[in-house]
């Protein structure tokens, strides 16, 4: 299959593209390399990907990326609540305007398979802590990032062709490493001997390894179209819902050390446990890695000195101050 992946040199994208190439697919990557991940992009090219360094806001770049495509995976975005809040106008232009244009052009070109990367943040705050939210739960985004994802999701699902994947919070090692994600950040800070300030430790989030996120995308691409077209799937594992304080306990147990400062916060707009039964029952998806695995691999990579500066700006989606 000829697959176009926007954001293919990113945190999830670089792992996904590697899988697709290994599976014999012809992959075109459109990526602005906003976080200077040129080494990652060069590695993907060596592996056989066609790399287009370009901006998803650029119509010519989109046209070049979609040329001959049979499938589109749209990962390219300003990702995360803090990053979108930092550059709201850019976030609107990329996450909404460019996404809308990209899928319209994919439709015009007859691209048969289309996947949109969304987020479980769309659920916002659960009304009943005892009930895990499934794909039928009301969407109540409380951040700009989630609101933008919901806007595009609704348009795509109304069209009946695209598949929307609501990913749990990602973690774990990737060629384009991020340390601004909860599991990775907590592991790095405690490994480095920093005092970890934890805000709202009692609030829930679901988690999924970045490699398993890539596996889920690959799985959807290979499903019969009628099984996934116009559908939405939460991507993760129901047993992998954790509170922040649970993560801290797992990390300190692994490292054998860690100084924690809990900052009481009785209200957090994002507090949700999620059910992943649909993706398991209908597509047979089950993650191969769990949060303790991610903690262990990140800690091992830090101990091995795999990152010249794990606190460097290149490992965050936030622009330098």
C-alpha cells in the first residue's frame, strides 16, 4: 500500500513509519521537522521512506505528499494542551484549517483509507469516577488542543470514510524522543535526582506506549474498509488507566529512590478513565507494552547515556521560552 504519513518523523510517526516500511509498504513522509529531528528523518530515508520536508499548511506540499497515495495517516499537528495554548493562532492554522484542507484534498484524489490521530483528552472530565468512558460518551473538551481535535473528528465522521483514533496519553522510547509526557517526564526527573512536584496526583488518565499507538494505526490500515470507515476507536488498554500518584509509585519502586512533593489540587478539568473494549473486541488490538515496561526502558536509556541532554528543548513540543 502507498501510505502518506504527515508528522512521520515525530514521536509516534517515526515508530509507525518504521513498522510500515518493514511491512513492505511504500511510505511518503510529510514533516516540517519543527523540532529539528533531522537525524530521525535521515534514518527513515535510509530505511526506504520518501521524505518531503514541508508544512501541512502549504497546498503544494500537501499535493506532493498525496500524489499516488492509497492511504493517509494524519499525525502532523501542534500536539498537546500546553503547546497549543502557547501558539493558539498557529494551532488553529495547523490543527483545524490545514487538517480540513488535507482531508478534502484526499477526498478529491480518491485516497481510499484515511486515519486521523485524535486524543482521549476529548472526554475532558468524567461525571462518574466509577465509570470508564467509551466511544459513546459525551465529548467535553476543556483545552484548545482537544477542542480542535473534536471539531475535525465530527466533520470526518460525518463523511463516513475516515477512521478517528483517540489515543491514550503516550509514553516510552521513540527515535524522536519526548520528555514532556507524564511517564517519560516523571521517570527522567526522578532518575536525575530532582524533586518531582506532582499536581493533582489523584486524577486519572489512560496510557499507551508510542510503539503500540503505531501498531494500532497499522492494524486499522489493514482492516476491511467497512469495519473501520466512519468509525472512532479509543486506543489503549482498559487496565492501563492510572492516577499520577500510581505512576510515581511505579517509578520510585523501579528506581529505588525519588523525592516527591505533592501539590494539592482539588479541581482538574482533565480527569478521565477510558474503556478500550471496542478496539479489543472489534479489531483484536491489545497493547504489547505496559507502563512499567515504558518506565524500565526510559530509565535504562537514561542510565546508558542515550540522550546528550534529556532536558533539552528538542525533547519537548513546547517552543523555547
